[in-house]
C-alpha cells in the first residue's frame, strides 16, 4: 500500500500553504531526510524533507498550487514491490476532497456556499466552506477574519456558536418572500467583498498598475488590522542622550577590530531592552486571550525590512548573551530574513519588539504592537541638539527619541514607565550592561 505524503504544518498556526516547487519527480528513489519539495508559508519558503524511504509515486498536487490545506495528500510514495500503475487511480481521486462544498451548494433551497445571494464570490477556505455546508450556513452572512477578509474555520465555528447559522439559513427565504426594508442589511454584508471593485472604479481612466497581494502582505495587513482594532495601545516617549554610548561603542569596536566584530547602536538597544525586561519582570508578558503569560527569559524581536514586507526575528535569552554574540546572531537572522529563509520558530514568539527607523533619518514615530507582544519600542535617529547640562549650562548632545507602544491589557502606565526608565538608564550608562 502506498505511503501518503501530506501537506505539512510548518508552524503551529499554519492552515494552508503553497507547494512552490517539487525537487523530485515520479520514479525517483528517495531516502529519509531527502528534501523533496519547497513549501511557501505566509512569510517564508521552507524545505520539506521525506520521512520515509521509497520510490516517488504520483505527484498529486502540482507545483505552484496555492491554498493547499494542511494534511492534504500531495504525493504518494511507493513501497517495495509496488508499481506506479497500481496506485494511479487512487492518487487521481485524492484532490476530490474540496468537492464537498460544491455538492452542498447544489441543494435547491440553499445559497451556494462560495457565492453570495447576488452571485458575487465569497472568499472562504475549503475547510470553512465544508463546515458551512454541513451546518447549512450562508457564508455571505459570516464576517471573515483571514487575509483580505477571507472566511476561515474559526469564523464559521463562531457563527455556529453565536446562532448565526439559523439566521443565515433563513435569510435567502426571507429575501425571496419580501422586498421590505428589513432585508436592507444584505448590501452591508456584501460591502467587504465588493470593496476592491468599488475602489478600482474610482480610478477608471487613470494609469495604474495592479499589484496582487502575496502571502506576506496579506498576513501583515491582517495582523496589523487586528492589532489596531483589538489592542488598546498607549504611548510613552523619552529622549535618550547617546554621547556616553557612542564613545563606549567606539572604544569597544577599536578593541574588537582584530576579531572582526563591529557593534552597532542597535546591538546596545537590544541588550538594554533585554535587561530592562529582567529589571521590570511584570512587563515581560504577552496577552493570551483569557490570561497573560509572564515570561522568564527576555526574548526580544527585532523588525527587519525586506522587499515587500518585514520579518521580526526573535533573539531568545537575549539577557544572557554578550553584545558580540547578539551582534553576530542579529546579522545572521537579518541576512536569512531578507532571503526569506527563516524557519517559523525563528520569527514567532517573544514578548517585546524593537523597530528602528533611525538609519532612515526618522526622528520619532509610533510603532504598532505585533500580537501577542506586550510592547514595542520605536527608535528614531540620534540627532545633535542643544540640551541643558547638569550644571544648568547649554551644551550640544546627541539625542535619540524613542516611543514605547504598550498593550494596556498587559502593562499599565506606571509599569510601562518603569520599563522605559530602565531602557533609558542602560543606554545612558552603557557600562552597566556589562556588569
């Protein structure tokens, strides 16, 4: 009996992916551990290794196929003594799983689960359509929380739990029986799916290029929309004098030059944030729906801009690492992030993030919290400014403006202020980071 090769879950939250490329063909001999395909998640391209050994049978899912659900059969592997002709028919039958929504939509009294009442398409995952068909739910009455408003499994389950199923099932009949104003909510429900078309109509006759959204941009849009809609942000701002840090950094770099180490200001910021989370341990926490998780290590995420989006690789146990170790690790993560070669565990997790736009000349800005983090530090450029010294005289100093965006569900104002004070103290007294 052939071995089924299933679409892997490359991260805890992955529901579907793109089978970007097959690295084997039918008839190839495969050993356990051989890389057989490249799978694209929302942010990265991952290599997929064979678990078993044998001869590759039919490749059920062609390369380039998007939206392949986790645990879907994507290929078959032949065991000893089997021939491809013996399994070709079952392999061809595997993709039939998504047919369930189509069969359900054939019921004469129901609105098709992939179409709204006016015939416009409702975007939903195959699993969501299947669940909706079984529960006789009109998907046009369900609000989607996936990328670009796509309806996913949890949206349908929420509709069932909230009683939307009964309301949705009766909606088509009510619309057919009466054209009264009570049926008016339908256009509002359809507004989301019609939004792209209505925006495009505004620019008819203008010269523009339509850019399809890739998985990363969809994920960024969905997560940041969720963040601004659901996280009660508040903001704390401080100016930090960098003169002592810049001198300390220059001295260290001159001593480390023979080892090929060159520390950046960002390396010091990472270390300062990691130590500050230890000094204010109640702020080292994340929001987990019905509870908070208070972390013991300082796992600090750092935003890295790449073409078409960004990654936030996580430097784990940052409070225990030397500045040179943090510098080397950050360079490696940033390089692989730009090549989209990070594994999910390298950019998921953490309790705190840093977004530094100082190198682009930005003086100050407010960053959006990346769920489930409790806070994010927005770092601006170091700028020469006149300041009042300790003796009351006016002097020039290099000043960096930072803004701490805080999730008020996790961190209250006084705690956020304490955390930011520790960050400022470490950066203005950099020698203390080595003690």
